[in-house]
C-alpha cells in the first residue's frame, strides 16, 4: 500500500495533465505492480467493476441459477438417443426371451429327473444350479439373473422416459432470451464444440413452467415484459432481461378479477337504467357474449368450461332481473 501511494504522489496531475490521464496512469501502475483487489486502496477498489463469471459453462450456469422463478432451467430431452436406448434394451430382452424358450425346449427333451424336479421347485433349482453337476440348471439360473437385471433396467427406463415426455417445452419468449444469452455481443458463442448446437434443437424441455400459461399471461409477457423486469443482463446480452413471474401472475389475477367484476357489475348497472323488456334482453345477450369472449380469449378454459361459465353468468343476470321487480320495472 505504501509503495503504490509513494509512486502515486510522484505522478500527481500537473496543470497540463488531464484528470483522465492521471487515472489511466494510476491504473497502469497498479497493473505493473500486480496488486490483488484486496490490496488496493479503498477509492481505487471501489471504482473497479464487479468480477464477471468466465465465459462458457460458468456464465450459462449462473444465468440459469439466478432466475428465481426457475423458468430458465432449459435442457435437451435427447429424443433420438432415448428412443434408440429403448430399442436396444427391448432387443436385448427379445434375445433373452428366445434363450429362455430354447432352454425350455431343452428341458422338455431331457430325461434327467433332477432337471424335472428343478423345474417345479425353487430350492432344488437353486441347489442344482450351484453344485457344478447340473449344467442345464446353471445356465437357466444365469439366464434368470440376466433377465431380472435387463427387465428392471428396461422398465425403469420406460417409466423415466414417460415422466420426461410429460415435461413441457419452454415458452417462445423464454427460449429466445435464453438463446440470446448464449451469444456475446461480439458474436462469440458461450458454448463451443458440439455443445454449440444444443439449444438449437427441437427437443428442448423446461424443468419448470409457470402454472398460469393462459392467453392473457402469454400476451402480457410477450408485449409488456418491461413492466415486470427484475434485472438486466448488459454484460453479455443487452437485450436479455429477467422478469418476475410471480409479479406477472399477481398482475394477471388482479386484472382478470377486475374484468369479471366489470362485466357482472356493468351488466347489472346497465339493466338498472333500461326499462324496455326488449332492450334488457339485448343487454343481457351483449354482456353474455362479452363474457364468453373474455373467458375464451383470456384463459385456457376448454370449450365445455366456457359453456358452463357462460351459462352461469347468463343465469345470474336473469336472476338479477326477475328477483328485483321494483328495480327493473
């Protein structure tokens, strides 16, 4: 510390030095002396930029883990490799099944009483298989163990692939932001070699997809993401941002509540000022169509759910008219 301070005193900016040149000379001195950041003066250390993660896997891993909503957990499913692996396991079991059938045929042709007894008694089968005197039983026992191992691996792989196939694809906007993050502003990819094309494949999955993936949520996320931005990623991809899915979900819930309440209260308030029976029917039909359209367009409700919600909404309006004759004439 004393060394760098003494050198800095000798290069205090004169009248013909700019402040910028002075700061650059201080930086050069610090570099030549090979000081670590912990050894720098407080004022110089404060101006140093925060250390970044090395390019490559460290940067990509940091980008995935810093997302608190976990929507950046995107990986490949490797459909082709999974299918081929299942085919191999299946063919292996097919061959073991053929070996089992061949041993059964050999058992049918044998006249050995021990072999006949081992075919119906596990204790005898196990005893003869390891005594070294019954070759047929030894082969049958080895085959049984091979079938047990291969069958367990095949069934576990089937169930695991079934669970993996249930995982959803990442949303388009999330995948676009993720792909932008993989490239630096200089155009150098974060992943090299064969890994360079991982996130250009079609079998990508997200370990977590937000539950509220209705049309309104997707619309707001696509066109108004800046409302929910939590942090920018200026160091490697100026256009990459992180948004809060929790805030987005709460906003959509509040907005949906106001839309539904507005359609219901607005219809009842409008009917309060309409005296003509024909106009009342028209108002009910108009608001019912608006309600059905909002449910169909702003949610992921199925056709049956849209019908049920619309019928309930129309029934509420009808009851409001008939239950208040003094208000509605």
